[in-house]
């Protein structure tokens, strides 16, 4: 879930650097995977709708 949330934030205009914090190595791996996750237009639209 964190990977998707961060990947979505990275596509948002005006978001320069989302601030994150981790406590475990697994959480770190989730955060580090976000820039490589490519969300489809449909997925982005669904996330935009959910955030409104």
C-alpha cells in the first residue's frame, strides 16, 4: 500500500518530495520501490477519485 501511495504522490503536480519514515527494512523496500512503479491512467484516476 505504501508503494502505491508514494508512486501516486510522485505523479502529482506540485509534490516535490514526499516525506516518509520507516521503522523496518520491509518498509524501506516498499518506499524504495515507489519510483519504479508505473501506474496506469485508470489507476491514477481511481486514486485521484479516492483522495477527493
